C-alpha cells in the first residue's frame, strides 16, 4: 500500500525531515509526498532518490506537486576511502554573497568570478559548493560566476543552492546551475566536510 505524506505549507527543510522520519520508522515500499513549491519537490525527490527510491515528480496544480517514490534498492552512498592517507579530504566552499570581500561591488563581482574559476585548482579535494543568502544570485545571473558554477557541476562537483534563499529573492525559476537544497543538507554537509572555505 502506498503511504501518503502531506507536506504542503511546511517550511524548508521540514518536508525532507518528515520523509526521513517516515523512511526510518515505516520503511514504505512506495510513498507519495505532496508539497506546495518547486524547491520542496526537488529536495524531497533528491532525498528519496539517494535513499533507494525511483522517483517521479508531477505538478498537480498551480501550487501543488506530488512526488511518487517506489523502493528500488538503489541507495546512493558516499564511497568509503580505501586509505585515509591516499584520499584527499572533502573541501566544502560556502558562499553567502554575490561579491568577494567588502568594498567596491564591481570589483567584488570580478573577484568572485575569478575565485569560482580558480576552484578547480583544488583538484579532487573539492567536494561541494553551497550557495546561501545573496550567494544564490550567482546561480541565476549570467556572467563568469555562473559559467564557472556550470563548469564545476559538469566536472562532478556538487553545487547546492538554498531553496529558501531562491524563493526570498524571487529566483526559483531563474536558477541555471546547481541543485536546489535545504538547511538539512547544508548542516549535514558542514558536518561531513574536512575543510570549509568561506570567501
């Protein structure tokens, strides 16, 4: 029997937290989650996909999405390092503004573009880039920073963009790079990272 979970009206990251509780307590073979915004549908579907479910998202109305999930046993887990000395640590880059440093904003935009373009020099240790607050504008504004974020994503680096922040700035539909994320993912990422860089 398909379990149903109504998460409409819940603020981020509550829909993901409720899904996690349901998986832990009931381990349903299939479930259907209802949410009322795009960011929540992306967060819930990504969470379920990482936890062994095949997922289908449908927009049912102007402000209603359903996320249908069926257990497929294909849980995605972080690979364990063979030897700690041979594996570079996980470096997380946390960006909370669209400019680099304080002072002139035009200069700060150029510096941020250069910073993002230089991140690949970190090599295999670069694990994840998280955009919060004003930093989410980088994923929605054409320019060097957006191009660099797309390149990082194509190279295999996780780029996570705060859904609450996108919604606040009216940029949910304008996002062109990264996956919409929630505060649970942010907190978990900060806990898992070996090093955090914050420009």
